[in-house]
C-alpha cells in the first residue's frame, strides 16, 4: 500500500454517521463559539502576552498579535471549509488523510499532540502559578515547579522545583468531567467563558485610565538592550539575535503569542458532535477567532501601558502571574480587581485545559478507528458515549509534562505543533480545490489560492521565528513519530485502498 494512499470520504462519513458506536451530536453554533473562546482565552492572553512583550516585542506586542491573527485568519478560513465538508472529529489529521494521504496524516496527527496535549500541560502549569498567587505564595516553590526550574530569592536562598502538584490536580478533575459527557463539559465551559470574558473587559475598561505613555516609548525593544539578570546574577533573558529586538522582535513575539490563538481549531475536533456541522462549524471557528482577536489587541495595549515591559521577565515580579502583578503594583485602589482577575483566570485556564483535552482525545479516537494507534484510544464509554480510555491515557501523558517540564518549553512546542498543522491545512484546501473542484463545499474559503498561500507562508515564518532549541526538540519528536508509524501504525492501518485515490464528489454530498 502506498504511503500516500488517501482515505475515501464515504468511509469517513460512515464512521461519523454511526450513532450507535459514535459520538453524540449535542453541540449547536453557540456551544461551538463558546468552546472556541473557552480554548483561546487563557494562558495565551494572561501569560504569553507578557512573555512576548518581555522577551522579544516590548510594547509592540500588539503588532505581534496582529501578525499572528492574520495568519490564524487565513488558516481559520481553510479550517472552516474542511470542517463543513468533512464533519468528523479528527480535525487537521482527518483533512490531511483525505487530501494528502496516510503518511502526511500521521505526521500531522503526531504534531497535533504537541498542540493539544502539550497545550493542556502548559495551561495547567500556568493554572498552578496563578493558584499560588491567589494563596499568597502558600504553595512551596518546590511543590509547584518542575525539577528543571530554580530561582534565588532576595535572601540569597536557592529554591529547586520537585513536582508541580497543583497542575496534576486540575488535570485529574477535568479528565473526570470530560469522561462524564460532552454536553456537561460544554455547559461548564460556557459558564466559565462568560465569567472570564467579563473580567477581561473589566480589566481593559479600568486599566485604560492607568496607561502611561512612557511605558509605550520606545515602542520596539532597542538593539543593544542589556540582558535581564536575577538576584544571583543569572541571565534570564537576553536580546541578542534578529528575533529578540526591533521589527524582528515583533515576529519573534508573534511566534510566542501565537499560542494565545490556539483553540479556534479545537472547534473542528468537535465536528462529529455538532448538530449541524455544515452550518455551525464555520460560525464556531471564525466567530471565536474574531471575538478573541479584538480582545487581545485591547488587552495587550493596556497591559504594556500599565506596567513597563521589563517587569514581565522578572520571576520576583510574578512572571507567569504578570496581570495580577501589574494590577497590584500599578493600579492603585483596584487591588480587589487583582483577586477577581486571578479567580477568573483560574476558571478560564480550566476551560482551556478542558477543550484541549477534549480535542486531543477526539483526535486519538479518530486515529484509533483508523488503526494507526491502539484500539483502546477509540473505545467509547457504554453510558457516557465518550472516549474514556483515551482520556485516562491522555491524563497520564499530559500529567507527566505538567509535573516535570517547565511551562515555557511546553508552550513553545505547542506553538510549533499548531503552526505545522496550519501550514498543512492551508495547503490541503488548495490541493483539494485543484484535484477535485466539483466537490460540494457548504463553506468555501474566499480567494482560496491567495488565502491558502498566505496562510502557509505566514505560519511557516512564525515557525522559523521559534527559538532553535525548541525546533530541535520538535524535530526529535517528529523523528520519534516516524519510527512509531513505520514500526506499528503502517502495519495496523485499516486503509486497504490502492494509492492516490481521491473521493468522488458524490461521496461528499452524502448526508
């Protein structure tokens, strides 16, 4: 069998239509928009905004958001076309299987583990940081940080992390909720989304009056900016290199804040649980992306205006909990807002983790049905109709990362996995337009050649801007994925169709 054999769509649609064995269709357009916002607004906004400003872009992080949003918009249009046309839980993995063949599908499925699984790990680490902030530092550093993290306090005492226990706790609780049911998870998510969006709007409205113009001057990080050191003289961040200052820093910042947009594509993983995917999937994907982009621009402008960007790289000033720090330090008289924001952020992070875990388990579910990973990942709970074994396996995998890997490492790997998926989805839309133009498309990406090309180029550019160490780790992860494919997945694939077969247009029109 060819490595690039394509999966016929009638086979995919048959899987999706099997109501007895498949997932339950319970989500409407409103649920999907809420799922998208629930996944998007979280660690990216409250943590990565400050990280991008402090490490690369300075106050120009707002321009970084625009660049990332444009790339996401192009990719989002491509996702919307695929999701309405192929309403199955596999997201970019399933789309690649239909358009570019099994090997490419496997590669993107493996890369998506970096997006959803490591995304959930990254956000759970941030959740732990904010919980500690809310408790006034009551959780010892050793029990809320990775063993690869340490810092020296003002008394000259060095603290070494052991395990991030709070991150494990939130992952466990949300795994239980996901196993209980998709509709229940969506309801909890909708409530959380309302709360955290309200708090974001409140911060923007109140914080606007505390903006200091001098904090936005200079707008770009100047070349030759000295490195930031901790109390022991250890270098935390340096600004050497093209992507660390000036206009290059804006692109570097875009690669960092791109993590903030991860989530709108997670809506596509719920396609098999949408009541009317042909209509509702484009609404969920594009609607959530639009709402969040507007909020991000305003939020970034206010945050870098309230506090100087140099504060956001100092662990003594709440590097991960930078929003709460900025409120407490610079917004005098609104200390209560710091507590409210911290509580809302904890709730918001919870919804992000929830959607990420759900998205990854659905991709595992689809890959298992194709025989590319063990069948345990595709087993559905007899009562709750959820892939419960995939959820438990995912908890173990994500939990290990959350407990023992620093948050910034997992976050950068997440951005790589997502950008890689976006590049292939953008290319995939154009391939299918050329190879099978007669196929019925409920939603059509406008100016497809231009949108596909720009989406792929912009996302590829942000991949290049990711730091070299992260790219090396990502490359190693992809090599491991190829080994798994050739040693296990290829032998167990259920696809037994001669290579280079495209689905017929009539297949796409089946209900």
